[in-house]
């Protein structure tokens, strides 16, 4: 039986996942067709065929705004410091009090933020930011009532569902652009993201779409477009098309609520360092389970007091199976300091000392209850 040595553990730790591709076809069967002629060519005009997206777009379009990041820049011509637009993005109105969610990278470094809504610029303030999830909440400060979106449920999103993306690619020139695709994959774990499990879509997302909205066919917000993968295919690098990522609502919701209520995101902590362990999804005797590997436990932390040790493998949180470190961090992020959480651990004797020649000994599965701590201001 091949066993994993501590030196070999990194070989089975992975922070990425295979990329999925969703291909779809749609055929239209008109009930009636009328023959018309245009520019001398024979064409068919179809009657009774309606877009499955038009009604949704009509409802949610007013809830999507542009975001202008303006910074103080010294002008050689005027000899004065002026506010100059340095970046643009998109945003989604999430409350009728004028709160707008967008990406942190859209407003990073801004001295002034404006929201573009129905061809007019409205002054906005930054309520709070969360660099960890790349999310920011703004609030329009002018006396205007903006329509707000309905939040969707992350648990209802399935691979193959329609994905309707609305935003302002390249700024005002292409404001209110709609693109459509499908949900290509869920729970994408990216190397440059320590907490967010992303939704993958093939709907076109371009520069300026960041912070906009991804909607389902009910008109519910299901994600915030954040990034895309793109290469030209040159210099021996594979070309990429139709791979874009959005932050799912089970991440967006708690962050937005915390910022609106407290002006910041306060996450409880366990006091452990973890990484994803790529083991067996349904482990049997003599196999390492997939889970969250505890590489270190902070002295005096809630985790240590509860009995968690280095080399433990966390396989459940409050009974819910976890196989990636982002599973754990997302579930803990939705808790509040002082909450109690029950972790199910798989503890394998001598895991750190095992070699590839050894046989994996039988481990024990234990439950520990941890009272989540409030992180210090410097954490």
C-alpha cells in the first residue's frame, strides 16, 4: 500500500481543479414563419419566438451600475492636482438605501468614487472593503432611490444553468452590456484566492465587467463577476476562451451584510493553519481521506484548547463534509465570534512519520467542539 510521507504530502495538496467546459445547443421550432425579402436575399422571419432572457434583463438592468475610480493626479498643464478616472468597473445595487457591491480591485486606491446609473454620475462613498474576497460595498450619497436586486441562493445553482451577465465592459462606452452563457463549474479553487470558491462560466466577461452581476433566469443575483482567463496562444501558451469566474452568493452575502452592519468584515478564527489534502473521497481502511490537513495549531488558541493537533485531518464541519481548505474557511466565515462549531477529525497515528513503504495504520475519528475566537485587530 503506497503511503504518503510528510515530505511527499505537498504532492497531493492541490489548490486548483480541472477546468470544465459546458457546450450547449438550442434549436428553435417556430409555429409560423413568414417569407420576407431583405437586400435581395431570401430570409425567414419567425413569429412567436421570444428570448428567454429579455424579461429578466428588463427587470435587473436598472440594478446594475457603472463604477468610476478617480484618483488625485498632478496635471502638468494646469499645475494643479485634479481628480482623474484611473479605473472603471461595474456594481450591483443590493439595498434600496443605495448600497452597491463591487470588487475591491475596482475601487482600490480611489480618492473619489462615482456610480454611473442611467447615464448620470452619482457620488458614492466606500462603506467597507474586504481584500480577502475582493469585495467592496459602496453607498450612493445623493438623494435618489435605486432599485435593488433579489439575492439568489448558492445552493440552487447547478452546472448547466443559464448565466446572464450584465456590466460595463470598457466603461461607459459599452455600458449595460448583456452576455449569456452557462454555469460551467462550481467550487473552483484558485491559487490566488485563499477563501473564495468561484463559479466558472463561459459567458463573456471583459475588463470593466468586474463587480457587475451574474443572474439566473429568475432574475436573482447568483454571483459577482471577478476575473477571467485569457491568453493569445503565443509563446507556447495554450489559447483560452470562455473561462471566467464569479464570486458565489454564499460568499458575497455574509461579506455584504457584515460591511453594511459593521463597516468591516469580522471573521472568527480557529487558530490553525490548513491546506487541502487530496486523498480519497470515500476512504476505506488503509487510505488517506480527502479533507483539510492541519499543518500547525496556534499556541493558546481555541483549536488547541479543544484538542486539535497538527497532522489532524478535518473531514466535517457541523456534520457537513469538507474536502478542500476553502470549504472550511467559507463555513467558518459564516459564523460569528463566540459561536460553537463541531469539527470531525480523522487522526492517523504517526502520519508525519509514514513513508511510501509503510502501511497506513487504522486511525480514529473524533469530534471536537470549538468556540470561535474574535481575531485581534492585527490578525
